[in-house]
C-alpha cells in the first residue's frame, strides 16, 4: 500500500499531465492508422534496398576479390570453392549448383549443418504459411466483429472474433507442431548421416584427436602418465595399451607470450607511423610511456616518456629471455589435473568415452579429446569448484544485465513501436505527427526496427565478453553456450518483456486509478482482466513484428554486400598507416560468427511461432527472410567466411532444443488466446494442453534414438582408407608418438612473433634501430669484431657471407615486400591462421593430422603449397638451433614429428646437394613451419616411455631442449631466445 500511495501522490496532479498521459497511452500502444502504412513502407524499403545491394554486390564483386572471394586464392585445392567468371551474375550458378555433399569437403561440417538448418527453417515457415494463412485469415475475416475503423492488418487477427466457437487457432497449433516435429526429425536423421560420413572421412580417420581421450579433474595421487592408465582401467579394465600424457603447469608463460605479442604489434605500429614516408621522416621519433607490466616500471619517474622504438625493442628482448627460461624449466613444475590418452583404434577410444559417460572414477571426467586448436588452455587447469564459481558469477552478470535492460527496453516498447505514444507526452511532436502522418508512418516502419536491430548488434558483443571467462574448456562449447544465453536473453527481454510490458503497465495504471476512486487494492487487482488485456496487447503489437521481420531481409543483403568490411578496408589503407601485419590481416577471410547467427535464426523463429496464430501475416514475412538468406549465406560460406574452429556440426543439438522450447512457448500463447476468445466451455484451450507434453516426449525420443550415434563412432562400414592396417602401424609407433607435441600447451612450442617492417623502409630502418644490427649466431653475418652482435658500423652495409655482393638484411625484423602483403603468403603461420580457420585444414593439412606417407615428401623444407614458391632448404647452421646427428634415416617433418625417409629432416646436417637447392635466394616472408621446440633425434622404445612431461622423450614436454643441448650463443642477442626462427630461409629476420 505504501508503494501505491507513493505512486498516487506522484500521479495525483492535473489530469492532462505527462505522467497520466504515459499511463493512458499504453492502453493502445500501436497506432492502427500508422501500422498498416508502416508495413507497406517496411516491405517496400526491404525489397528495394535488398535488390539495390544485390545489384551493387554483383557489380563490385569481380573487381574486389579480396573482399568478396578471398577463399578462391587462399584455400588449398581440396577446399577451394568453385571458380566464378567475371560476369555480373556469374556468382549465382555456383551457389545454385553446389550440392550438400560437395559442400562438406569445401566448407566443413559446421557450415553444412548451418545451411541445412537454414533450409529447414525456410521449409518450415513456407509450409506454415500455407496452413496458417489458408486457415486463419478466412476464419478471422468471416467471424470478425466490429470491423468499423479497422485496417486490413487488424482484420486478419482474432482480436475481433469472440463469442463464437473458433477452432482455427487450435487446429493450426496442432498442424504447426506436427510440421515442426516432422522437419526436426527428418533433419536429425540427416545430421546423423552427415556425422557418420564425417567419422569415415580420411581426415578424421587420420587425425590424432579422433583416437584420443581427455581426462579432467584428475586427483593429485593420479597425476602421472601411469595414473591416467589406472583411471581408465577403472572404467574399462580390458582396454588395450594407450599412450598417456599428464599436463604440466606453464604458470606465467602464456601471459608473457601475450605481452610479447602486444609489444611486437606496438613496435610495428610505431615503425609504420614513423617510416610512412622514408624520404621525409618526422622531426621527432615516437615516444611512449613504459608498460605497467614491465618489471622496471617502478624505476621510471612518473610521467616519463621514452623512445618508443628503443624501449619496445628492449622490452621484446627481455621478454624473450624470460620466455626461454620458463620453457626450459617447465618439466620441473607440478603436474596439472588433466591429461590425454591416445589409442590405436578410433572405435576403442569412442567406446571407452561412451562407457565413461556416466562414470567418474576418482571424481574425474573422461571425454573424447577436442581438436588441439579448440582447447581453451587457460581454463583447463580449473577445478570443479573454480568452474562452478565462474559459471555462477557469469550467470549473475547475465541476470544483472537482463534486469538493467528492462528499463530501456520498456522505453523502446513505449515509443519506438508507436510514434503516437511519443506525441502524447510531447505536444510539439504531436502536431507534426498530425500534419505529416504519411511521412512519420514511413519513419516508424523503417527507423524503429532499424534502431532495435542496432541494439541487437551491440548486446552480443557485451554478452560474448561476459562468457569468455565462464570456464568452458573448448572454444566450440563456449560458442554454443554464448548462443544459448543470447537466445535466453533475447527471448526474455526482447520478446516477453517487450510484449507484456504494456499490459503490465496498463494493469498497474488501472489499479492505481481504482484505488484513487476509493476501491480496495486487492479488489481492484481481482477486477482487472489481465489475460484479456494481454491478448489484445499481443494482437495490437503484431504489426511491429511484421515490419521487423521484413527488414531482416535488408540485414541479409548488407551481409552479402560486406559494406563494413569494404568501408573499413578502404579507410584503413587510405587514411591511416597500417602495419604490414595489419595489411596482411585485412586480406584474410573473416571467421563466421555462428553463435550470433544461430541466435538470430532462433529468435526470428520464436517470434514467428508465438505470433503465428495471432497475426498470420508474420509467417510469410519470416519465410521471405529465410528464402532469401538461404542463398546469400551459402555464398558467404563458400567464398568469404571460414569456420574458425570446426566442431563437426555440434551446434545442431543446441538449435534443436531451443526450437522445441519455442514451439512449447507458442503453444502457451495459443492456450491464452483460445481461453480468452474461445467459447464458455474452453474446449479449444483444453485441446491445446497435450501439445507441450508431446513436444517434450518428442525431444526425449530424438535424444535416445540419435544422440549416442551422433557423438560416438562404432567403426566404419566403408573402407575409405586403402590400407588401414598399414596406416595404424605408422600412426601408433613408439618412434612416432606425437601426443606430447600435438596436445601440449601452445605456449611451449609456438614460434614467437617477429616484428614486421615494410621493404620500402628497410634501408632507413638501420639508422634509427638501436637494437642488434648483426647476427652473431650466424657465421659470417655482420662484423666479426662486434660484441654480442652489436655494432655501430652498419652503414658499411656488410655483405652476406654466402652471397657476396648482396646486402645483409637487418636481423630481428621481417622485411615484407609490397607484393607479399597478402594473407596467401602467411596462411601457414599460427599467428595469422589461428584467427582465420587455418588450424582446421582449409589451407592445407590440419595441425593434428597423422600422415601415413613418408614425411620427406612434405617436410619442413619441401615444396610450399603455393604454386610458384621455390623449394626451401635450411641453412647449414640455423641460428639458435644446434645441428644434430641423423640416426637411421629418421627425419622430422614440418610439425616436428619423426618419420622414415631419406630427406634430411629438421636440424639434420644438410649435404652439399640439399644445401645448395636455393642457395643465396633472397629472403621472402614465407610462413614459418610450426615446428615444435628443440626436437632432436631421440630413441623411443615401443615398450618404454621416456621420462618427461607428456611422455615427451629426453627433451620432456613438447621436446624442450634441456641443459647442455645447445650452443653457448650470445644471451644478449635479439633473437637468441626466439624459438624456431630460421633466419636464413623463412624471411623472418
């Protein structure tokens, strides 16, 4: 009563006050006179602008291949999309003709499942359009009453059909449920078939993660290689011998590498700005404040500014020294509560994972291992308690954001859906609204959904940042959770709150007014017909959702036109000084945001299902969007976007569950409508009660019938591999045990970034660079009399020792020529490929593929995948890498894995024949092969695992070099602690 008294005192003013108007206007939140015109305006602008954008895209596409078809020249032969001509409509043919089976090999299973879901939604709403419009519109027009002053849009709603037995909504609800369940079941079967093909594919059969288990939450007593075996024996005592590997703590190493990468990027930015015009340098060199994470930060006076180039050069060198020291000492650190176990047979690994699904030996969790690039390494060591705490904190932030957003969302629901409401509280605007009704109706139909959509774009960014720290172990699981939480947030705030707010506010205002007249508050609450008011409010709100859904077509066309990418790329090149790295990244194919798009599709479907029986015109508006977008998204996934991390189609179950929920929610809306506007016996409403329970039963049936077959492999019926026995003999060999390197923390073996500088600034760089000017680790490079590779005589332009007459390139930098500022030449590097799908195999071999052939055919020094690229051979003594003996023809391939061949492997002393293959060739910025650290020849017995982390042989975890393994090179040189920098042959200088 105190709250009501307070509100009464606030509202107890002149009847014409703005507060009273605010209460009254919500009784009719959407102006009927503006609604129909707004739908026409939205339909016209949507179709018109979509057509114009499609024409503009067709005209620009042949001349902007970097933006509109980057995958054509970047993907390897197997994953390259169909070629297109330069004609205006040349892109239409490949989009229409490429089949689903062809798409599996071209774009991956995640993208194929996404397109299949898109087609499923199109088919669902096309069938629903025929049923809903064919049944509901005639019934509502025939039985409708009080049509005086009503528009055509309001006449097709059931708001005027009362006091008559109207079974139309009930019949449609049953039909809609049958249609949705039928399409979901049919596509569940299709997804199962696709998954079986995925399991039988040569790539999956040859991948290490397919036959590997991940064991989490291992107790301290079992944190060893042997302990992992004991835990698995508790689940399946008869399992065969497995290669096991316990993880070790890398402590601050990932943070140090992140600091190193940021310092490199900062140095590149300062160099790009300072050397933009090498012939006209600025008067002052760039300056900056020291980093707060610098250990020496406290020693600088407050407000000190340093020479940015000199400071960052020294900072990078210090970080590399620290990183190397931590890498060398990682084997002495404590084990972590997770590890891996690899088996010879894929079917055995899957059968053990299935057996352990409901078992947790010693509190552990045994699951199939994800792809190595899918793992979120910083979350792997988290305990159950830590993950639970993180999830709880994340959910609290989501809840807080949801509650905070109710107020601005309410204002949107008041004013954006009807400009007439704004006129009630703004007299000047009301005058303009009355004088220019047509103009403001167009604004309402176009601007209102556009502003709402802009809000929808900003919120997922916030939501994703909240979800990053939720504790998920894999990136794909995190994306599924982001999509699920986004959907929950959208449905609650943008559908439920948005739709019922006017009814709730009208209910509150009605109670307040009745209490002002002396009526008891409880009696006023009982007297209010909140169900009837909610039904009428939903019917009046439905035109807004028609206009909103119609404008989704414009959003799909904007996606196709890639307007933001086109504008941003042009502005970055013309009006700023991008670094070579940024220029390369501008040409890389962007990653597809599955979480956001799945959320949008689910939200569009939920809105349509909820309003389908209240406003049949919503269904064709949604169907039109999916009809158009099915082809536009197919082009985007074929030629522009890549899947950053492949999950094998695991988004399907998330989508299926929420479609079932959306169907149940729509059944509740039908129950409300039939209860309010049905006959007195409520027969129509009671007939809807079984529907939610049938959908729940359908979900349970699909889960028990399909899920286990989708998630677990039981053996191949078809022999895709020519000689599986020969393949296994080479895969599961003690001398080819690669579990340590494949599933080791990337911070232990990934090469560090090298600062990039444009070739036009190569000469002037020598005069401003205060770091190492010669490389003392390379024989004959630089001044022999200089100390630690430093010299003040660089102006003499020393010649390369192995190529007289050719200037030596500045050590510590990678010089990038103008014709190499393209992602095509760097797609093999982890620093570029990780963010653009390179680890999944679209540009070549995936990082965890096990080759059955001899590694010599594709070794680190073999022919590059790009046509026209010369064969690369290592220098006689690569800087920082000790030449090692080559036993029995054992070689190491580009991933640091041992094989058997006659080609000299990594670190082997090259013969005169191999040494001079490209002797003296000019260095070019080719991609550095992702070789693991310090791999040398090691003799590993089949029956004995060498000591060290992850069963990693003499060098321990990741093949790290131990004491006495390396030369006593100069510890102060810039690249002394750089890992795997092959300065003489990769162009990383």
